[in-house]
């Protein structure tokens, strides 16, 4: 299906999402939040996808949430303050889902960041598996600069990616984190001289991931996510259970044959989801 806030392509098992509103600094208008959920639902339904790259166009990766998103927040639909607040809570949870789908995606998601990655942009890229940026890129937890607490994932995911003291400094001050700092703290894997070379390299990494066993890649992502939020003992038990069910796969035999024959391995796609009930 066509999307209005980004372009979507699928080539060589790599899905590519590219924000396409450079004249508006790729701000996250209302349509963006629903389209992100829709595109990752489409990815989930497409077994051929083995990696995802999120990139952008223009001067900035994204300037964050568009002000139009806040337009209806102050409109009272009830005289009961508690009901209004409960509705707002559900709206925030719905917004969070737009980036939860990135983290929940069965395949790795790579972010290629140029220019500013501001506000909601930080929420987005912290939900990705890996991040890469250009030399002029910067990251900003913008919410503190407009008098609010970041609520779409930055404060929950960033502490797992960079040192706690740096998270607090950025969250309390709203200052810009430079590309050099992002590399030194581990937020990004590599800093590139320009956007073209970055996108070429990131797509190459995604294509390399796509050559590996899709079952093994999916399992690795699941185990890494589980391990982040559990103890070492829980994580070891989880991988034991996972491999008890998944280890005896045709992919392992194919990889061994390919290694012996000095050729690229050929793996079948994962099976599409089997729906027990039809969606209305």
C-alpha cells in the first residue's frame, strides 16, 4: 500500500523505509504514527523481509513530533477530569506502539541518521537494533526544552544503550549529543563522512544479515531482547528452551554444506503468520 510520510521498497530481502518530507524536516505528523504501525504489520506479513533499514532525506533525519499532533489534547470531551486524563493515557500508549513495533519486529532494524535526530527521532532510533550516523548528525531529547517528559520510549530504552550519567545529562538539559559523542558512548556503531556513503554501507550490512539463516537471526534478536530485561540465569534458561525447539533446523545443515562447498548458503524464508481468526 502507498504511504504518505515515507517511501517503502523491498530489494534483496531488505525492506527500506525512507522518510520523504524533507521540506518539513520530516516531522512526525498524525499520519506518520499510524503508517509506522501499518508498514511494520506489512513487514510481519512478508516472509521475504530479512532486515529493515530506516533512513531519511534532506537536511535532518527528523525534527520530531509535529505540533499538529498536540492539537486535540486540550479539547475537553467530558467534564470529568479523570476521564479526560484516562483518555490521554491511552493516546500516549497508542503513540508508543508506533515505535514498539520496531523493537518487536522479527528481523533486525538498522537506522541511518543524518542531521538532526530530535525528540521523537530519538524515541524511534533507540527502538532500532543498530544506529549509524553522519559526521554532522546530532541527537536531542527535545521534550525537556518544551516543558514535558519524554514519553514514547527514549527514557526507557536509552539507558540500555549509553551510560546512565549521560542519559541524565541529555534528558535534563536537552542539549545536543554530537556524532562524535554518540560514537564514543556507543549510541551509534559508525560515523560516516556523508549520507550517501552511510546509506550504501548500512544497506550493505542489512544485505549481509539477509544472507544468514532467517530462523537464526530471528532467534538471536528474540534472545537479545529477553536477556536485556532478565537476569543472566533467566536468559540462559530461555536460550536453552529456545534451542530445544529451534536448533534442529534445516538451516544448520545447509550452512554446513555451503561452508564445505565454499558457496553462499540458500535459506528458505520463514513461514507467514497463520491467522486463527480473520481480521474484520
